[in-house]
C-alpha cells in the first residue's frame, strides 16, 4: 500500500472524519486566507529503561489528532484537537476562520509533489517482540559489567515510534508520510576509590529495531560509552582563558547547530532578530566554510520525505565558501520574504503550528587532515564531545560544556580535562575558523532540537576544524 492509502485508512476509515467533512472545514477555515492546511496525525510509541541490572520502566502510548491552520499575512489562526470527527473539525474551523475576517488574501499554491523514499514505512514497535527488546538492554548491561570491574552503574534505554501524518489543502491536494524513529542510549558510571565519572553514547535513525538487536550493532556504542567514562577518570582540571580550539568531527557539530543554525532560520531573519539578518550575499564565515541543511539523507534522524506543511525536503546551502547564500524556510516566512519554501516547516505534533526548523545541518569537508590541524596548535583545547549549551539567537553568544576534551601543547594531545566550557559568539567563531578537516561525519542519530517549546529530531555533523581563538572556561586554580 502507498503512504497515502495507509493514511487514508487510518484517518477516514477508522475515525469519524470524512473526506467531505475535512474539505468543508478547510473551505470554511481558509476562505480569504493566504495559506493553510489540515494536518492529521496518528502516532504509536514505546520506551524501555534498564537500570541497576533490572528493567525499571516500560511504557507505550498512542496519540492521534488534527491541527487546522489559516494564515492571513503573518497572522495565524490555529486550532487542534485529539478528537477525530467532522464535528470537532467544524468547531475548529469556526475558531480558525476568525483570522481571515475582513481579509481578502490570495491563496498560496500547493507544494510540488515528490516520489522520493528516504525511509521504509516499517513499524518498529511491531518488528520484534517485547522480550527481544528487554533482552537487548540486559545484554548491554551484562556486557559492560563484565568488561571492566570499575563499572558501577549502567543505564540503558530504547525507544521507538511509528508516526503517520497526512496534510490536506483546501484545493484537495493531499500528501502523506510514514515516519519510523528509534533510539538506543547507553550511559556508564565508573569509579576508582571515591572518584566517579560517566560516559554515554547513543545511536538512532528512521529505521527499525533490527538495526540494534544484534551484538555487533550495539557493542561499539557500549564500548564508546565506557571509553569516555574511563578517560575522564584521569582528567585534570581545565585551564581557563582565550586559546586555540580544535573541534572533533561529528557530534561537536551541535555547536554549529545551536550557535549558527538557528540564526539561519527564516523567521528570525524576517523579524530581524538574528545576528545574520540583512547579510545575504555577504561574508559571514572564513573562506572554505560551507554549511548545508539537508533533509533528504536516507534513514537519518533529521530527515523527512516531506515537511509538516507537505513541502518536499531539500538540501539547502546556507553558507558557501564563507558567503551567506540561503536560509531555511517554511511556507509563511518564505512568502513574506519573497523566497521559496525549502521543506523546513516542522512541528512537534498536531498540537503545534509549524515553523522553520533544521533537519540535518552540517559543515562540509575541507582539505586538511586531523593530524595537520592538531599539529598546528601551540596551546589549546581539543573538544571531542559536547554536553549541553545555551545560545542567544539575537546576539549569537553561546556557552557550551565539553564532556570530553584534551589539552594540546605544541601539536601534541595531552591529558583529558574536566569542567571545561566554551564561551563565544557564533558569528565570530565562523570567521575565526582557520582550518577545516577532510573527515566530516554526522552524529550517530541522537539529536533533538528545541525551539519555542517544541522538540523535533535533528542531525548534526562537521569535520575536524580549528578556531583560532575562543574563551575556555575552566576549573583549574
């Protein structure tokens, strides 16, 4: 069956919504509007948590509902409900239509169609039995405890989701997407005397559980979590001050995502609250720096066949050789800015209206090796993994904690450091990039991005790169 056939069966064959009722509600809600749609959603999810040698929690959830939207200029009328019925749609249409009273818009055309397939419609929850999922977590726990007698605690979790969405427009255009999503997380605490440290690693993507059940699929993640924890046992207090910083490949791209990516979303630029507002066509990064947001990468956590407005995902070049050349756009901000939607209109679920959001955002390869980059550092920090961080979109200022980092002296990697933070400004950091590596990788599939109270799955990535100067906050006396 096609995605649309499966979605039609869920929403029109098993609920009290009819196609006629949906079109009537859309016509009433969007009459005189510039844009709008009906967003239908059905989602089943589950999660398992294993801690201290036993299954601590297991949960499952089923949600369904609709979001009905009409847009007049930049004003939005939005109503949502978990009741899937013609009556609920009619009530929502009465509410939403208030935004168009006294307004005579020109309704925006439908998004282009797509026949791309980025992930299977597999339902992870039905793929393997309950016992196989819990055994996976128990096996990881036993594996790590047997690997090193310094292991004091192992926390593992597994989650899966199968989400079906259908987007309908007043003209009758319809598009559906079926989105699997899984994630495996492993955290290890190790101890030596009174000193304890933790390490963690996770993997995930728009695939089924089968990719994680076999030992050769999860052993690498378990080993990586343990390695990080053991490294930190011997860490020394981090120094403080301005110094050279080398960022490792992969997950450190979260700094790029937070400090730069959000500033390149259409809404912040239209409202001129981004540090990059008004700089299109100008140099915003060092030569050799190219940044892309690509929602079309097969099986990736941040990928979407179509976004939550029905626009096909695309690969959008944001910065090319240091020049700002593009922004991530949903339909409303694209229309108001005279631009083209890029397939970045995303929402957490049916209870939220869409807005410009990242998908998989990364910096492309340069021409330097990791060894060349590290050899060039006189005195600095090599940041391999990041923890949490905070960013001010308007100013671009950021603070990030480093969960794994090392001192570098005269090109040689020294001891690991603990308690290190990076403090800087995203725009300044871009212009201070002096070397870009040739080893770009994407994160292992664990990213979740928050914006205006909404969380969506994303991917990040980058090659090894060197920033000539950043402020390091440390703990050394």
